[in-house]
C-alpha cells in the first residue's frame, strides 16, 4: 500500500543517477515510517472507544463471574449469625463492604477498573495488527460520517497528508463518542425491557432486575418507585441481570432480620448467575406457579354480601347472637353480655353508617368525633350533665368529664397521685385497668402521663360508650364482669381503677368472685382505686356497701392506704394495696375467701369460669410477680428478671430471644414500615397486632402517637405476661371468632404469620371478613406470611376492592400491604342469629 502511493514520487523525479535513487529510497522509507507512526496513534484511540461499548457486556459478565462466589447467597462455613449480619442475607464480610452507604460506589469503581483493564489489553492487540485495524477504521468512518475525498489529496505534499490525518483523528474521536452514547442509550432501554420482562416472568425478578417480587400501587408508593427508577438509571453499569443496587424500599425490606426458629427468615437477598437469560427450570417453575396463582384467584373470587342484622353498622357477631341469648336460663350475672359466638363465623361485610367519613385525627379526636360515624345520642341525653359527651353541630364533643370527675379527668388523675405519691404515673405505674370505663376519658387523659389504660365496659344500655372511646382514639374493649375470667394473665396490671363499682362488683352473692378476679389480674404491690359513692356518701345503701367492701378487702389482705376527698369534684377515693407476701393469708383466722388449689393456673383466662378463691403471691425472686418491674421506659427494653432458664419462642435462651425479636422489629419498622409502604403514620392512632409474640412490633412504635392492642392467639405460646412486663398491654383471643370490638375501630391491622396457621382451624375467608369489620375505611392491613397465604389474602383483598399498596416475596415468604376502601356490596345476607 505504501509502495503504491509513493511510486508516483519516483516517476516525477526519474533520474539515471544512482545517488539520486538512493536519496529517493531513503526519503520514501522515512515517509513510510512517519505514516505508520501517525496511523498507529490514530487507530487505538478511536477503536478503544468502540471497544468500551462493544465489550461492555463482556466486562459486566466478567464482574458477575469473577465475583459470583462473593455475591453467593449461601452462607458457606459462616454461622447463622454471621451469614445474617447484613440485611440482604449476606454479611458485610462476605460482600467485602465495610460501609453500606459506599458499597454501590465501590462496585461501580471496580466495574470501571475492570473495563479499563480490558480496554488497555485491547489497545495492545490493536497495535500489533495496526494495518488491518486501519482498514476497518476507514470503513467505519465512511459509513458513520462524511470523509475527505481521497482523490483530492493525490498530489498533495506530505505535510498536507499529516493535516488530513490529524483531522481524521479528531472526527473519529467525535464519531466514537456519538456512537458510544447511542449504544449506551440502547443499552439502557434494553435493560429496562429486560427488567419488565423479568417482573412478568413469575415472582423471581423485581422491577429493578433483582431476583425478587416487589410491587407498589398507590400515589405514595408510586413516588417511591420514581426514586427507584432514578437510582436504577444511574447505575446501569452493573446490568439489569446482576443489579446489586436495589431501591431504597427494597433495601429496607431486604435488611429485615428475623430471629432464628419458627419463623423462617424472609426478604433476604439472593443473586443469579445466569446473565440476561433465565433457565428452563426457572421458566417452567414460574409458569406452574403462575397457573396455580391463576387457579387460586379464580377459586378465591368471592361474592361478598352485606350482613343484615338488627345491630346494622354496629354488628358484633359474638355479642349479637340473639338466637343463643334468648335461650339463656338466667341473665342475673350478666350472662347476656358475655360472648356467644355463632356456630359458623359470618363471611358477610358490615355496612357503613349513612354519612360516614374519615375519622378525626388524634389528638383532636380526643375532644370531638364526627356525629355520623357513631350516630348515637342517648348517652349525651343521659350523661351530658356529667360532661361525658355532648352533641355540637355535626360533632359529638367530649369535655373530658365523667361521673366522678365532672370538672375534668386531668385534675382527677393528679388528685389520685397526690393521695398516694408512690403511684408515680408514667414511672412506677405504667399499665392500668379501667373497669366500667364509660367513654374512657380517664384512659384518654392518662396518655399525657405516659400511662396505658386498658378500658372496658359491656355493650349495654349505655349506648355505644366503648365505640365512642375507640372513635376518639382511646384503647377500649367490650367486656363484662360476669361469670368468666377476664382475657388477661394474672398479676399484670400496675393499678386497677373502678370509678363506679357498686354492689354488682363488690357483692358477696358470688362469694366476692368479681373483686377476686380483679385481685387476680392486679400485680402484687399494685393499687386498687375505688371512687364510688359509698366512699364519700352516708346514705343507708352507701353505708351498707362500704361495710361489705371493708369486710371483703380485709379478708383479701388488701391494705387500705388512704381515703381522701376531692373537694373540686366533691367526690372521694379509697385506695387499696395488694400484699407482696403470703404472711397475711397464713395469719387469717378463717380461710375465706379460700386460697386456690395448687393445680389452679392463674394465667388460664380464655373462657374459664370464675373461681371464688385467691392465688398465693409469688415470693421466689426468680418467679414472675415477686418483684416490681423496672420503671418506665426502662422496662420496655430490659428483659424481665424472671426470664432465666426458659427457652424462647424462636429457640434461643428467652432473654436473647426477646432481644433478637426487638432488634428485628426495630429494623423492620424503621426501614420498611415507616417509609416503605406509603402509610401516613400521622393519621394512624389505633393499631392491633393479631399475633404479637413478645410485643416487639408495638415496642418499635413507641415513639409514635399510637397505641397497639397486642393479641396473643390462644393457640400460640403464652407470651402475654412478657408484653405486660415491658409496659405494653394486650389480651388473649381466638381469631376463628369475632373480636370484642365495634366495627371500624382500627387504623392498622398487623398479621405476622397468623393466617397460615389459623386457616388450619377455620375458614380464612371468615377471618378476612372479621379484619374488614374491625378495620376503618382507608385503614391498612399488613400481612407477613408464606407465599401461598399471601396469594390467597391478595386475591380476597382484590375481591373486596381494596388497594394493593405493596407486595414483596422471597423464598416462599412474603409481605403484603393493602388499603381498605369505602366500597360495600349491595346484596344483603340475613344473619338469622343476629336478628331480634
């Protein structure tokens, strides 16, 4: 090629002299050398740019293959704790990452370094084959840009050739940059398409290409998705198929660490090694799952109906079973106010009151609620003069009064502590039981003293009193002191308050059973506050009740600490203290009331008949109840002193189990629930945890203005005493039956691995109907369970017209968040047992 070009020079300078020929040959070789030097400086620059694009996939494959061991989700020889050190299922040591926030940058730098090394290697190869590469360069340049015509430069001097060569070099560099940008854009689009196809191919790949399933629906969730999209575009160098970078929510969910044991760890990260292609095994498995899911969806295409009952929008299946109530042989001991569940739990939906609207937010709700949400005025007519409740335009207002504190609950609360300073609201006294609570203003204002009050009252002639309390955002349940034990463990309440306990509670007719039941749930050394009229009035009936109360409390070894009058409210209170030893019991001249048999379990409380006996006080320092818990808030995080040799729910030593559970829920709540589900927690007040275990979920929400009803199912390990010891509260329940609360009373319902176990005993559709009953419109249901159960709940939620806010699945475990809507069916289903 060079010889051909420079032969023209020989023809122009033809001479017969040998010396001249020698000079010409020398000049030719010099020019050839210069030309070769310039060519070698041009070609690698341009082609190296193309190389970085063309070999990009190879570079990424090299990253994935060379680091496949590093990103393997198996734990190898690591212990369980080490393998779960990082929330992704991989320890920081495995990943070679010391700073989680810088892990992405480290991976991008590593990728770029490997790409640069590949480019350098390619440059060396191209220098060795410069002649062929130069030819390829010309071909690419002619197709990609307008080239200088080669004929125009035939007679130009060598310096002109050099200028042309330099111009070609610059244009080639520009061309390479444009081509690189074009190919990079196409790579982004291709990566996005691959991500979409992966998400649709089963439940193995998420929207960002990670091997997960993550869906968000709803305005708030969509905002989070947009952030995830930006994050994805910024780091396409890692490829969609080996994307180590996850969205913020994905990382939050993946960082959840479940304690070892019964609950399998979910939401842990895994990494594929198959590049951009799935395997036949995966594709076939996904198709089977898809078909099964489709079949399941068809089977769960429920036809919902409205419950038609006498109670209407206030229907409570186990308290409105008139078919059974009418047949009761006696109602003397309030048997008609107790639970009588229908043989088969209803699967219909409770209607909304006409004019119902979203509840007023806390703390404004403590003082006023929408009238049409609880459209009952009888209590305002009967108790309005005592400042219980008043009708004010479209609101029902609550001045904060009560029968015993007409001038406000706060003054009354302070009056109690002034009477007995050792009560120490919010420190020594944290969990209170309020008997016969009315509209629960006492419990509502105790929040200002860092005290939780479990308020209860029956569904009786005081129309909707507990419903008022719950609509206000104050904890309360429907219950009555009749013939059954209260659904609480023994020795758990720091203080029991009874403002209007009269003859029914204190009577000897039942052998003092009702007061003895309050003694069962009161912690040794705890206080009983009684502020009924017999304390401060001298009428014949009041005097008689006072005398009965004095005899009974003395025989129970309760110490009368003080009797004091509140001059502002013109009421008085008698405050008693439960003994901390058995000395008094042993010194009694008569064993009345008798001590319970050793075989009598004081913690057995579900549907257990009352006993007219007292349980001994624990005196062994290793037993629960022998010592007072630490002051609040230390008691929340300090494991109970009596958790020593026991084995915890998850298989560890009980104290370690408790700590692991708390750490787990703090991470789940802070990194996922609070920011990853589109829930506005400022509008959340009433929360129920359907399977609480240690109360870790509630403990993790301690800094929010919410309260959590911790429910321990009757077929789960009895951990409710631990929950109370931590300064939280809850109750026992069987979720195959309706809960003792009014409809539309919870903002958030949380179910952690409950539904998969409960459906073995009863129909899941009936449990979901109960969830719909107790959940407010626009309230959220959060479910953590196995993938089969998640799929069933999702299907039923869709049939209820609920919004699917988030689904996340991993290794046959899943997380689901749904939002209830205002939708109600139009067709009715008469409930014969609930019609008077």
